[in-house]
C-alpha cells in the first residue's frame, strides 16, 4: 500500500497524495487551468522545479510568471534553449550572453565568419522547433569527474573551467536534448512552456526579447537604449583590458595573489571616468548651473557624487549640494499607493513648486532659506540656514527623480547636466549565465543595511521587490535622458562582498519566505574566491557598502 502524505497548498487547501507524487501532478489537482502559467514551486520555502517528487508532509506555494522568481525560471529556461539552438545551427560557434538591454538579453556569437541576420532567423526557427516538441528539462547530480567528461564530450568547455570552483564533490546539472548547464535554479518542466520570446539581430550580436513579471503574457515593445548599450560596450572593453570577464578569470587572479594590481587598475578606470565627466562639466560651466545625479538603489551615487565633487574642485568649481529629502511635502499631503500606504517614492511627494522656485533664485544669484524636513513629525521646518551661490559655485542635486524633467521643469535643459549611475556588471559566471546587475546591487544593499541601518539580510530581501518596482517606475524610464552614464561596478567587488554578506544570508532559516532567495544568492556567491577588504582604497565605491569609506558623514 502506498504511503500517503498531507500537503498544504498556498496556505489554504490540504491534499492527501501518494509519497513520490510530482509537484506537477499536485498542480493539476489544485487548479486545472491558470491564466498566468505556474513554472515552479516553493516547497517549505525552497524553490523547486515542478518535476520534484513530494516525499514528506510539506507546504507548497506555486510560483507563476507574475513573480520575480517565476520570471527568473522562465528566462533561465529560454536562455538554455537559445544556447542549445545556437550550438545546433552553428556548430563550432561560441555564444556568450553578455548583459540585459531593454527588455531582453544581449549576446554575441563567435563563429568562423561574421554573423548575419539570416543566422539569427535560423536560430529562432530552431528554438521554436525545440519548444513545439515540448522536450523535458531534466535534473541530475553527477560527481565532478563525470561532469567534466560530459562537458568535454559536448564541447561546453566554459563549464569545465568553472567546475574547479564548484564547492563539494558533486554538481547539480540540468539537461535538455543533450545540452547541459549548472543548476543555478529550477527550470520549467518542458520547453513547451516557453512560447513567449523574440530573437532579433543586433549588430554585432543578438537580443533575446522576453516578457517581464508585471506583464508576463506579452513581450513589451522593444525600446532602443543606445546610451546604455554604449556603457555596456565600455564595460566589456575594460573587462578585456583587465583580462577579467568571468568568475574563473577573477578567481585565477585572486588565487595567484595578483588581486592588488587588479584593484588598483579598476579604481584607476573609475577615477579616469569621473575626471572626464568633471572636465566635460567644466568645459561647459558658462551654461551649466545644476548637476543632477540619479540611479537605482545601491548604485553608489553617494560615493560617486563625492568623488565628482573633488574632481570639480580640481577644475576650480565649488559644488554645493542640496538635498531633495528636505523638499518633501508635509506628511498629510503625501500621496498614497494602491495599498493605501504613503508613497514616498512618488514625485508628487516632493514640493516641486517650492523646489523650482529655490532653483531659479539660486541660479540667479539670490539667497534662499533652506528647508529642513523633520521625518519624525512629518513636517517641514526652517532652522535659519541660508544658501546663496557664488560665481564659482555649482548646484548638485542627487535623488531618485533627478533625471525626470518634471522635477526641474522651470530650468531650461541647456542649464542642466544629468548623470545616470548604475552598477553594470562586467563579468559572467560562464558563457550562458550572466551576473545580473540587480543581484550586485542587492548584495551591496545587504552589506550596507546590516552595517549602517541595523537591518537584517532577511528584512532587506523582504523589501527588495518593492524597491525594484519603484525603480521600474521612477528611474529606468528616464535613464536615456542622461548626458552621461557612469558604471559604478567593479570587477573584483563580489569577491570582497562575499565574506561580508554570506554570514548574514546564512542566518535566514527555512521558516522564512526569504529563505529561497537567500539560498539562491549563497549558491551564486559560492563560485567566488573571497577577497579581503585591505587593498581596497578608502574612496572606492565598494567602501560605501563594505565599510570604512573616507567620505565620513556622507555615506549612510
């Protein structure tokens, strides 16, 4: 007689099923049809694929494409089909997924001839053929020796190099039609789930367009992001100069004891770029009266602003910072979000008329009374502080809405200089698995929140989806309006953040919903060799998050 176990689904329904029942079968019992496809399941707060067999009483929550976790499963699975299709259509080629661009992934294919648009069309047809066949994604566990032999047989040499940094003696893999990848998270049960995508030729490579969690059943229109593409190209060039473009090459530098030079050259790249931006402002100082700095959370805006300030002073310009936080409307006038909570990230939370009135007066040489916002009382106050700009002074404003012209509507565009700061990662795990910019910023945020704000890693993970939604609404739509972009990522920083963040992630136990995300990040960090903070200069952007920044009182 079969053993029967009880399974609670979505915290509401309890089912009795035979031990060994696949989650996919439980899903069919629970809901016959779903408007938004379910692609994975959280079993006792551990994210698993739908082919996982239920062996003991547990709690199951289904994960669909409307969630960030579900969309990661989808993107990961489509990418594996893409890489397989490339290998089948262009045998002997070497394809690399490089970074996000718009709503898709940009990659390049190195072949014995230049890539053509007809090649991309053939690859897309092969992908659709694989998807129509609904081939399964299969999970397996091998020892490293067998895994190396397998990767050698199928010509996936980039995986072989990464094997030596996989912890333990065994490795988890997924396979689909003879193509293999490391288990960086669950895959969909079969390729038939992956009908929503577009593949386009984008010289010199391609863009794989994908749906997003907020609209999972359609692919949004592609929006050209030329400036962002250029900054990614610059990051790639830096990585090639440094000879560090994936985790294997980074670990090799660290284990050989050459990390100090890597750090020095990386920081010199940053300083040179900041000096270039300051020089551009100085060359146009007759017309530029205000510098506006924006970027997503944990992009290093504060340290960047301080280093830019120093370079501006070298050019004979005195930067004067003004805080947007002090221009919040009184609490009772703060707009609310769809859940009825105060929406402090809305641009309407700022007193735009007062802010613009002060900008006009400052630019015209008049004196203003600076406001101070009391966050405890939720009221604006005045403490007698005044501000007047001199002839060599330059107003600097840093904030979430700085690139939105609605914030500075009274100032002509020619009088403003906009800077977008973000951490656009230069290195990959391997050819198929990129390191998301969002993950780098999240790890930065965990380190800083724990050290400076007394916020646990679990609390940071819990609030991160809300932070990301705010960025999608208030920051990313305006990034292409920037006059210049600054990439704050450093190729060595994940090795520095690893020993700082890992202990905090390990504190998150299985009873918490954030456990699955903590496990994902720990798995990701396990590939990196650790690097001590000692050789990192005190003015580095990494120090804003790792600690001991020389910008005392400015980095919080």
